[in-house]
C-alpha cells in the first residue's frame, strides 16, 4: 500500500481489529512519517508506530 499522507481517515483502518492486510508492504514518504511521529496527534502516532513492513520512499 502506498500512503500519500497519514491523515486519520486514510490510515485508521490499517490498525482495525479485523487487520485485513497483515502482510501488506506499507510505503510512505519519510518526511510524512517523521512529521506525524513528532506531532501531538497521538492516534496517528500510535497507528504508525504499530505498523510493520514499512518502507520509506524519498
């Protein structure tokens, strides 16, 4: 999956209880990832930190 940006309405389903795509490779821009990891938006930060198989682009 390619995440163009990490708004809650785009990434929230990645950590749903159903875990529909547990083996999916996640591609995200490193700057986008770092922005949200350093933000005060705890729900986004928690979701990103739980994701496995992340590959950074750019």
